[in-house]
């Protein structure tokens, strides 16, 4: 708005009056701004509420998985063996002896004096592993040891890795090594040829069995072990599906049998239940904070009296309180989880929960994981709020539009006030000028009258 500092020539308090008019006109802007601030605070509060619901939903999904219950811990009595187990494993004791580890095959080629000199031109490298032939087109590529290493290692399907070792032998120090990418005899190379490049074929050609001239073979081996006296052979040092639900990793051979103990481990299930309760209580705390009203200061929070916040609280509470496993007669209270009648928050009797997991694992599991269990009930209730076109989405989209409309209203109102103030300023300027002129005329007439009076006397 234009400056009004030029007003006041007439002696009238026009600047002060104009300032008061502007203050009065601006009251409507303050009202609009307050509406915008409240709407933005509400939008932020909805974001916090949604985050709390998301966290609770994830905890419900986690505790609703069958794999969360009946976990089995695997403990090896030797560093030679590492083991892990899932919930399908059966507790028990196993005696495991490792006689041989699985290893990779390595082909060591005769040394060459120059690792950068091409060996013939182009060609197609063909490598056979377990009856399957893989090809690598070398057309337009270098065929030096360095180039072969780069081309082979860049091909994810060729089945071998390449490297060059300098053994220090004068005139033939650079030796190419081809190593199978996987352990075990089935992953060993059985044949190598190079079409359309006789020089490279003469160097790389391999027909298996360790009889090829210029190629030294370090044979691949299979892992050999015994489990409770039963002989087991594996292509890999990572062994699955031998003991149900158990994954073994062989690290070294043993001179005597090592013990593997599989025991029930309810700690994962207990933590899942604890996380579920904690996230529910956190959701209630969030709702309480966002909807609180300070009676002493008579101030409200962003969502005080908000129907969406109340709906979230009611539906989540109903999803929990209505859960009951009819087959086993299990309820939250029977496994040590109770509700505070004042705050609505849940509390856990740790001893009772531990006992329930130990004595009635199937019942606890069903209470949380069945089709009508707590996990699925809470997940379904939360999804109505959190999904892409859910209640939170539609509510916040509408609120965001309202905020944009308020901003537009503020800008339009501000422009109108500026225009009105310009009109006032123009009118006050005219008034100021007119009164100033009248004051000047009055002063002139007074002087003339005074002079006339003096001349007569």
C-alpha cells in the first residue's frame, strides 16, 4: 500500500485515522489466518495419527504371522558348523561330523610372458558345465589375458571367474586361472573350446579329466558329512532340507562329531506380543495428546473433539477386545494382557505370558494368527484408514484443498483491503489539501482584516 507520510498538512490527524482504518480492515485477515493455522495444525495432527496407526498395523501384521510363534533356536557346539532354524524345525539333538568341505574347481593355465598381448583374433568361447554349454562372443574384443579376464567376469552366466597370477617365472610369469563360481563336482567345467580362433583354442582348450596339455586342474569336491551316523553328500557347504527347517553352514572339517541342539525359543513370539501392546499403547497416547483440552488455560489441541480421532480409537479398541480363540478358549486376559479401565491402555503380566507361551503355544498362536485372530482383525481395521483411498487419504486431501482455498481467500481479501486503503488515502489527501487551502485562505483573510482595522485607527 502507498505511503501516507505526506498527510497532515492540514493539521488534521489523518495519518492516525488511516492507520486505525487499516487495523480495523485487517481484522478479517487475522480471522482468515487463524482458520488457516488451525487447518494446517489439524493436517499435521492427522499425519501423526496416521503414523501411529501405521506402526500399530505393522506390529499387528508381525504378531499375526504364524512364523512369529514356535521359533526354534539352533546352537552348535563347534565353530566348524553354523546353523539356523525356522519354526518348522523340530527340537532335538544331532551329532554332526564334517569329513570334507565342498570346494571350487580351478584350471591353472601355462604361463605367458605378456598379459596384454592378444592371443589370436576374436572367436567364440564355449564352456560346458554339468552338460550345459555357455558361449561368450569375443568378436571385436581383445583376447589378451587382461581382456579375457574382463570379458569372462562380466558375463553373469558363463559359470567361471577369471584372474591372472604372477608366479615370478621369467618369460612365463603370467598365468590365467579359471575358477568355478559354485562349489561341488556338478559345477565343475568339463569342456572348453574356442571357435574361429585357433590360437586361443590351443591355449584355452580343455577336455576334462586333467589330461589337457598346459592345464593344471584343482578338482572340485563335494561336502561329505554324517548326521547321527547317516552319510550326507552336498554340492555346497550350505546345506538345507536335510534336517527339516534347519540350514547348516559348514566352516571347516571336524576330527570328531560336533553337537547341534535345537530348542524351542519363545523369545521371538514374546517380543512380537510386547511390540504389539507397546504400539497400541503408543497409539492411544498419541490420540490423547492430539485431542487433549486444557481446562485451566481453556485451550484445545489440534484434534480436540475430532470425530476421526475418536473413530480410530473406537475401531482399534473393538478389534482387540473382540478377539477370542474359541478352539482353545484363549483370550488376552488369559495370557496376561489386561486393559486399564481408566486409560484404556494394555499391560502385560510377563510371568503369565511366558507361562502361556510355554503351556499353550497353539492357543496363543491361534489367538493372534487365525483368520479371526487379533492380527487380522487389527490389520483389516487399520487398512480402512491407511490404504491409498482410505479414510486418512480422503480426509487429508479434502483438508489440503480447504487450506489452499483459505490461502486464496486471504490473498483476495488482502488485495481488496489494499485497494480500499488506496481509496481512503486518495480521499484523505484531497481532504488534507482542501483543508490546508482553506486554512491558508483563512489566514490570509485574517491578515487583511487585521491590516484594514489598523489603517482605520
